[in-house]
C-alpha cells in the first residue's frame, strides 16, 4: 500500500545524513521582513505582526548595531555578529525601522534610521560619482569596489538605499536625503 511504502521511505530518509541548515540571521533579509510585518499590521490591524516586528527590530539593533563604532554587522549566529554590513543591510534595516515607526509612532526608530543613513552617506556614497557602492570604504581593500544595480531574488542594494533616502525625506523633510534619493 501507499501508506506502507511511505513509512518505509520515511525510515530510509531518516537514516541519511541530514543536509546542513543555514541558521544565520541576515540583516538585509530581516529589514525586509520588518517592513512587511509593519505594513501587514497597518493594513490588517493584527497586533501579532506589530509585536513580532518590534521584537525583531530590538533584537537586530541590540545584537548587530555597534553604537561605539557606528557600524552594522551583516549576520548573526550563535551569539556572534560578522564585522561588516553591506549597503543592503543598512538600507533594508533603515526601511524596516521607518515602516515600523509608521506603524507604532516610536520616534527612536526614525533616529536609528537616520544613524544608518548617515553611515551610508559617509561610507557607501560617492558624491563625486553620485553613486552608491555595495561595500563601505572601511571594508577590506578590493580590486574593484562593487556596485549593485539590478534586482535579483531580493531588491538591489542601490534600490533599497534610494528607497530609504526617499522615505526618510518624506518623514523628516531632510533635503540631503531627498537630493541623494533623486
């Protein structure tokens, strides 16, 4: 019977070495999740989305933001954060925090977004080229500093940064953010 075959198949699968699971927390993906959860709460009114987003935002900020160095890590796993965040990490988290602010009116979230965008402006943005780099200027030296223009499975880092600058400008009327976002 099918049920007997399924049990047999399940038993054989159970004896195999299980594939590695990647359990690290990636800042950019979690920033996108924050934005979706906050907007989900605003649209549906389900407090679970808001509470989950608030909890995740606090975790990300407390574990991955280094307030002394004003640096954001890229990943977190087993109590360890990687040292260097990329443009998509800073930008997606800024967008997620701003979306959460629009859902709960916690002004601290706008301040955190501002800190993130200040680092982006200082270390990822080239005013002379009016362009954004994927890696910060304090990253290890590379032959060519990469830029990311096209979306893939996730939005491009440049697209996220522009969206973050524009959203910050709309929230605060900060003209520098408007100028970079355009």
